C-alpha cells in the first residue's frame, strides 16, 4: 500500500482517540513556536491554555491489534481495512509535514502488535529517531501501553512531551465485559509510576542539568461515555481519583458512537453530545473551581442534567448557599456562583478593593447576568426569592432547547449522520 493510502487508513483510525492535546508543553530548545495550521489527512487541531491553536499529525502506527475490545473499531475481530507504517515512514511524514508548516508536532498511537513490549519499542523508536537523528524540537505525544516493561515506559518519557494511557471505561466490571484483556489496577499502576518519574525529573532539574526532563507536559487519558450503563457519577469519581492519585493533567471524555459489526451488547445510537459536554463542564469544576465529584450528582440523579450546566444544577440543589455577597464573600464562595468564571472572580476581588461592586460593574466584566443575578447580592441588587419555583427561575437560566439541539446536530455532522 502506498504512503497516501496508509495515511488515509491510519489517520481515520486515530480519530476515535480524544486524549490529544499539547496543553502544558513548553518549547524545546531550538524549537519553533507559533507555526500556522491547515487542514489535511491526519491533522488535528488542539488548543493550549493561552488559546493558541496548534496542529498535530495524529496517526496510528498500525490498526492491527491482538486485543478484541468490543467498543474499538480496530479490534481483532473487526473487518476494517488494515495498514501499518514503518518507523521510517512515520519519521519522514512528521518531518515533511513539519517543514511544510502544516503541524507543530506528532500524536502517535498504535494497535497492539505481537506484544505490548514490541509495540512500545516501535513507538519509542519513532520518537527517539526524531529527537536524536533529526533534532526534532516539536511536540510529541506518545500513547503508552500499561503492560509494557517499566523500562520501556521510562524511555518513552525521555523522548515525549506528553504520555497517555487510555482507561477507556471507568470500572473493572465494565472492562471485564467489553475489554477483558485490560486491567484497571495495571493501568493506574503504570500511571502512578510515570507520575513519580515526572515528579522526580522536575525535582532533579537545575542549571547544571537543564536536560533532565521526563514527559514535561504530564499525562492524559480517555474515557468512553455511553458504551456501558456507567453513570456520570461513576465516571466523575474515576476521573477525580486519576487527578488526585496519578495526578493526570487531563481526562478526556469521548461519547460512544456505534461502529460497524459491533457487539449486540453495545448501544445502537450515539451518546448525546451534550452529555459529553456536561462531563467536560463538571471536570472543569473539579479541577479549577473547588468542587468534589460527589457534589455534582446525587444518589437520586446520578447523571448530570442535560438542560442545565453542572454549576447551575448544583446551585439550585443547594439554595442555602445563596445569595452570595460579591463584595464580601471569599474567592472560594464566589467561584460557586453560576455565571462567574475564575478570571472574573479575580477581577471582582481586585475591583472591590477600591469600590463597592455594582450590577453595572458585573455587566462590564461580561458576566451573564441572567444566570448570576438570582444568586448574588451587589451594592445595588438583592434578589427576592431563591428557588427553582420562584419567578420561573429555572426557565430563565436554562439554555433554550435549540442550544441542546445544536450539540446533537454537531455530532451528527461529525459522524456523517446528516
């Protein structure tokens, strides 16, 4: 098969992996920054924390796999077209795309061929060749294999900016049913070992050892949403454990989409895109707003509300917290007010050192007053009633049905369902 044909097959096979981002990576010495991005086979777009758009060559080394995970299009029993790159072909493709200013880096994953160790050696060889032979200073994200030898994972961290191991499903029970070759304890154990190495590398770095680096952009993972009956509460609990235990940088959520010739145990319709969106919002609240996973759902409602964002939903369930005085409350309480983001909370804290904050001040900050006003006290504002039944509060702060439909239309367009 020609290179173009392999690229078409293996770029398409890589699209199901959402755990692709260059967030948190610092440029390597001699590397270029600010390169443009374009569209093309195998190119995906990601965004750094400062909002810069970067482009990565996102491909599989091969879509041949000895595993038979039922949710995976590349599983052993699948009848998809198979292809495999050589190490040299991946290196040449990366360099060619980079020189043409198409990409800033490489996201490389693979099906498992022969064994976990053999596959990991092939992935490492690509990264090592780029770094050593070609002085490639761009971003490299390697997908690692948890049951590969620890020394191989250690080598991967030397050459890659970010590593990832996909959890895929939130519980061992789910894995036993759909991916029996995978073990959650083994996966989290590998994550913890890499986390320790990342921490050690940061501690060892000094002016005399500027090159002491190990996966400086950290680790990420992916969980598939909707392939099993796992609730959002279970998914968020697993994500929280990964943030506090192995200290992952990101957990990505990928709504399940039906695949050809799939098992009868899998859903026949795609997961609503808005559910994926709500999980990302809840994830953000856990990472940056001080929320715990157990606060975002309830025993009676273990799934996130699709019509309300998680912060608003929490606020309506915890009306005793409100209203909050924006001129007196500490940062932790301000962050829990619907409509207030971390940046605006910082601005409010700075502004109130000089004057009493009024509604016009909040409007100038771009705060969505429709959501915020029922929950706050300002110098010239005090809400009358705080309750979902007062003044049709829930109707006023909930998104319109058209906004929810927009998510579903977007998913249909992505998967060719329109």
